[in-house]
C-alpha cells in the first residue's frame, strides 16, 4: 500500500515528447507537495534525453497549465506538452 506522502503519477507525453521517448506515458513516484518544477527535475533524472526539452515543456493538470511553483494536484491527469509556434 502506498504511503500518504508518496503517490504514483501517470504522466502522459505530448506527441513531440512521446516521439523522443518512444512511449506515450511514464509512471513516476512523487512526494505530496511536489511542484511542476520538481516534477520536471525528476523526469530529467529518470529520462535524461528529455533534459533539453523539459525547460520549455508545459505541465498540464486537468485543463490548466501549472506554473513552476504550483503543486501537482492529486487525482488530476498530468500531461507534458511542448509549446507550439506557428505563423
């Protein structure tokens, strides 16, 4: 049984990140109170090839983009997306 201070989070990757990792998602154990910035750091440790991309990746929880200092909410689906540029 998982501790109340830890939880397993499923993180979906947007298309660009999914292509880079060759998988659509990853599971990651995080502590309660983990921020979006800390989540990016943990992912970089786990999947170093994402390092150059994670600085600009958007952490989306449910239907909102989290700022670096916002806590990743419990019970929300989390997706990492790269911002799009167009013209």
